[in-house]
């Protein structure tokens, strides 16, 4: 059985810009069978398998939601609409638009990986810089579906297209083991470590840019579980990244 992708593709008129908000055809944001793009693929995998699953989940939500259409002129409207909904595309009820890379950004945000705005031309560098992804190199990944995993992100080698893998390849079980993180690198200034995963929880203390905290292996709603002094604490992924 073929691996399937999810992606934002084209508007109802077959154009990149100018269509009506929302998915008019059911194909603007949709699921496709595996193919090798003419520009070639680069393959990225979330280091945290739970985050990979959330990326795939949100892509499926978007593909099944007729309120989400394609228009490069309004590519960030889905991000704006979904942000108060914790980027859950199944909860979007306002007709809005996205494009392929803007949708991947929303799916990553749903998984707690907050990325700056990007296009396919710089998507690879943004994913790698976040520390949350590793690039899988070699033709077993870039020219075959067998070793792909649900939640993998594929982007063309030059500006073009990006998709999220929604099913496992035939040999996914034999694939490389997930990459484990040991530490959290603080990227923000004067960042609170809290007693729980959210700003409503009390601060345990303050950490600073370039500080490193032991990662305890859990990510909840964009918050990482860490060891802070002799305590278990939580730090927002907006101001920190996973590292080895």
C-alpha cells in the first residue's frame, strides 16, 4: 500500500493566488499518494516521536476541514485563525487560507514546535535550526517511500513544495531509532521555569539564554519537562530548544 501525504496544493481555479477563502473543491488542502517530486525531496523527522504524531494529526485535521483553502496572498490567515485554538485545525470554523509551507508551520506549532515564518526556499534551514528535527539523507529516504514514517516532513531541494507523511512505509519498523534528546538549551532572556506546563503555574526560578537544563523526556502543549536544581519543572518551547 502506498504511503500517503497531506499538503496544501492549489486553489479552486488551479492558481496559486486569488481564490475564495475555504476549500471550494475538497482538493485545495488534501491527501495524495506518495510521489517523488521533480525537484527532489529532502526528508526531516521530528526527534520526539510524540511531536511527529501531532504534526501528522494536525495535517489530517486540515485536509478534512473545508474551511481551510489555498491562497498564497492570504497564506498566514490560517495561522492567525488557529492560534487561539492552540493551532488545532479541526477546530477552525472561519473560512481562511494557507499554502504548503504555512500549513506545515501550523502543524509544527500544534506539536509545540514554534517556528518563525518560512517558505519552501528556507524551510530546511528553519527546521534544522529549531533543533527539533534531523535530516534523513540517502536515497532510501529521498527516493523511496519504504522507510518514511508518519509525521516526517518532506520539502523540495529548491523552492517548490512541502508535505507531511501521514502513513508509515513498509519498512518503517526497521528504520533508524528515534533520536533522543538529553538537554534543553535556553534561547530566550530571563525565562521562567514553572511548576507545570503553562503560564498559570507558579515560577520555580529564572534561567537565561545559553543555559542548559536536563530534559526529562516529556513535551506537553509546547512545554518541556526539565530538571531545575532539585525540582521537576517546565519551560516553554517558545524560549528553548531540544539538544543532545
